[in-house]
């Protein structure tokens, strides 16, 4: 699927204005539709993207009797040096596959922890409000959040 050119980022921001409200993705898409944001080149790849989205959503819903996902995914780098996501059924895993999935999720948890810490820091800097992180060593695990 074609991505939008960098110049479209500025167009998108201008189209969205300074709306001071949370909006569902459907509303954002509607604003793009109304503002004639989409290019023909972009729309040509939209069907392919929709199919991929449908398959990803279906994969996420498939669980075993214990409620555990039947499929897993990892990110890897292909021969061209591009990051791609690969999917595999857990039933077909070998120990190396488990290791790859474990490492991927461990890396993502580190990323999400850093993002949470960053947002907490930014909130404190802007509003002098300290957000307590459930995984923060300084948090008291006995006190409810």
C-alpha cells in the first residue's frame, strides 16, 4: 500500500485544525473524506490494506480453550532491510519460535514502559501533576491507585 507523502502530514494537520476533543478513528476519516484529503494513488492501495486489516483482526480473535492466542507475530528485517511483521500458528512453533516471540514481546514491553514514563514526565513538566506508574519502583504496591 502506498503511504502518504510527507507533505500530506501538513495538509492533515491543517485539515484537523486545533480540535480540542478526543475523536474516534471514524470521525478522523470522515474529516479527511470531507476535506478531499485522499489522493487517487493512495486510494488505489486501500483495498489491499483493508484485506490485511481484516486478516490481522481475524488472527487476533482466534484463541485456544484457555483463551490464549493461536497465532503469534514478530517483527523482523527482510533482505531489502525493511521491517516486516511475520505470523505463525503456535501449534507449529519450535523452541526458537518461542524465543523470538518472547524477545519481541519483551522488547515491546520495554518500549511501552519508556513511553509511559515519558508521558508521565511530560505531564509533570507541563501541569505539575505526578502520574504514578504501576511498575515504578517508587510506587507503594500496598496503596491502591
